[in-house]
């Protein structure tokens, strides 16, 4: 049954779900209802290339559940996207939103394309076509998209404009992560990286680590990794190594993060910044440091890497960076404090929620209010997770997943099964 969600990423999300369902003693016959996505939509997106030829890209949107409100989650443009991966990411969005008590179900979308291979005109055509194909299945109270890997504020503006043209009116609340100039919120672009740093601050308090004298390594230097690097640097953390898909740098004396951010804002990628501290991108996760931040893609921390990691805090800024086999290793390495992805990177969707609320009300808040409300929501998620991990004697990941799953299950049970 449900063979379409094949592949290792969905397999991993499924196993995590089953472990949590066991802990919560959810009856076997109730599980498939909670596990499998409510809807999975596959679309074909044809566009004209600049040379006049026509090319077709495959796209997906998976809505895991709508029991707590609209489905919510990002859209990624990546050459590796498949429906199993998108479905897994939609499950993680569900547990994340429920853990943070946001009135959403989880969703995720993806287009199988290398966005860097497209011209700006082609990227606009593809973004518009993807939204156009999904108009019958989304809406401000049905499914609200946001940025993820390979998409950004501009793509969200095109999504919003395409939907609004069809509706005959401006519908800013159809997507979040838009530019501030057209209904976006201040603080959304920085939110995920800021939230990652905030959970690191809390984790450091838990394990008595003085961040101002600590070191960090960050894999991924996109919107999440670069903001987290900047925030950690501002707290006095020495950033030993960073990487993106084009280059990796390591300097035991600490990298000049403001200078690197300035370089990336001009050149788009890390490549070309320096020839002196270049290092092997595959080796950076095992550099000895206090705080390790995987902020790129899923399943990078394998069993082998988990055995070699030398950090005190593993801050999962990416979605699903740690495999099941690696988690089994960490079960025997309690000296590594894991901030699970659905907690660590939840600042993004939390501020997306604020953007949606502000758009619905057409009443906008100051950045200070955004940041302090975000921290309050994340603190509750953090302390709930740590407390229940101790009580249930489970990992932080299981505690966070159980908290999310418990809320989704409670809503489904209370609402009953229709008809
Ligand atoms: N793509 C982000 C995530 O994985 C943000 C989702 C959103 O803001 O809806 O959490």
C-alpha cells in the first residue's frame, strides 16, 4: 500500500513516526491515518527556455494533513526532488507545526530542477507555472506555501502574483516568505537562522557551555546557515569551518564571518572567497568543535559520521540531517546534546505564521515584536521537549516528535472520522 512514497527519506520519516506511535501507544489501526499524506499532487510544468525550445519539469505538492488548519510548508527547487522526499518533509512539517502549537498541518512541495541552470526569465516562468498548476489545490485556508532550498522571496512574490491574478485581487496571505514590499513580514528572512541560534543558546544553558568561548562548524551557507553563522559570531562563537555546495573553508583561528557574508551577498556562493583556507567539504562535519550545525540537506549525518563527530551540541538546522542509523549511535553518546530539526529550525515557520496572521488582518508588527514572540514560542517547544525527553527517557528527537504527533492525533480523535 502507498508504494508511491518509496525511497530512503520517506522510510526514515516512517520509522520515526512508528517509534513515536509506539511510545504514545497509538493503536495499530489508527496509524496509517496519521502517517500517510491526505493529498499528493504531481504536476507537469512546461516552460519556454530562452533559446525558444520547450522544456518540462515535474513538480509535487504533498499535504500531510489539514486537521488543525491549512497545510503549511516550503517549496524546494532541487535536482534531487522526488515524491517520497517531499512526503517525508511534509510529515516533519506536521510534527514541527504541532510542536510549536501553530494552527497548521504539514505540507511540502518540490520541483525537480537545478535552479542555478535557469535564467531569471526561465525561473520566473517555472515559478509561475508551478503555482498556476496548483491553484485548484491551495488557498489561504487550504495550503500556504513558503521558501525552502532553491527558492526565495522573489519566487514567493511570483507565486503570490500568479495566484492573485487568477483571483482578480491581491491575496498576500496565499504564501509566506514574500518580500516586505508586497505583504511579507520583517524578520522572516532571518527567522530560521535566528531561531537556530536561539535554540543553541538554550542548549548551551542546559549543558553549561559558555558560548562566548566556544567554537562552531556550519555546513550550508544559504539563508539558514549564513544567518546562524552571523548570529553565533555576534555572540562571540568562533566559527571554525563553513561550507556550501561550491566550497568549504576551515581556519582554526576562526573565519571572518562578516567579510564572508559580504562576499556571498555579492557573488551568491562561497566559491572564490579564499584559496588559503580551502578544505574538503566532506570532512567538515567531523572537525572537533562545540556546536555543529548541519544547515544543508537531509541524511548527511550517517552512522560513520555519527561515530566520528566531536561536538557537544548538534543543532539540526536542516530538515532530516541525521539518519536512523546515526540516531542509534547517538543513543549511546549522551555527551552530544541534539536539538532536533523540528525544534531547531522551527523559527522559519513560526514567523511564517506571523506573516500569515498579519496579512489576514492587514495589520503589521515591528521587528522587535516578531523576534520576542518567536523566542517565546520556541522556548516553550524547547522546554517541553527537554522535559518530556527526561520523563519518557527518550531522545530529544523522539520527545519532540511525540509532542507533535500527540497534538495531531488529539485533533483527529476529537474531530472523528468523516462520514
Ligand atoms: N521551508 C521551511 C521549513 O522547512 C519553512 C516553512 C514555512 O515557513 O512554511 O520549515
